[in-house]
């Protein structure tokens, strides 16, 4: 089922044109960010606004149809961060240099791990390199989001 353009625009505006997981700014993309189904359609999720989040391609592909992840601190499986029910700053913070997202709750840590928000499983931390460029361009870290 296709998401109506008006609903897509509502999701984009509500997210302030940033990925709701890693806060990648859409203005840096050559295409609009995509819609992520928080409860995946393959698991019965709907196109209801409360089930939709704006996501960059990177986060959307890594999230896939997962709804849980392992908290690396406790080893327990916990729900992933839900941007419709949770506030980003309650679960994450930026490192002092703003290059890494740090999970501060079980859900935050599991989401960082599942979505590999800092490219820690890669030899080259591409996302951290990109964030360094965003800082230089004064586009990062986001400071105008009232949800943080």
C-alpha cells in the first residue's frame, strides 16, 4: 500500500526533515528521506501515522524488519527506539566531539548496535567522517529540535 503524499509530508515535517534515528539531515541527501514502518508491514504494521518514521536509507536498511535488538551492556533483547513513543534525547546523546551517538538506555544502546549508528563494525567509520564534514559546514549536531 502506497503512503499518500500528504501523510509523507506530515512525517517529514514532524521529523524536521531529519532521520529520526541518526538525525541525518535530509538537505544533505540527493533524494528525500524514506518512510520506515516502526512495526514493519511484514509483521502486521500499518500505514498509520503513529507507525511511520522518517529514516535515511542507511538506517532504514539496517533496521529492516527488526523491532528488537540486544543491549550490548546487559546482553538482553529489548525493543528498539520508537520515535513515535519515545524522545530521542531520553535514549541518546552526542559524544563530546559530536561524531558518535551514544545510547544511554537499553533501548538506545540496542538501537545504536542494531543500526550501527557509528559504523563501529566497519574498518572505515564513514558516518563519523561524514559527521565531521557536517560539523565543518555548521550543519551538525542538530540544535533546533524541540524533541531533543
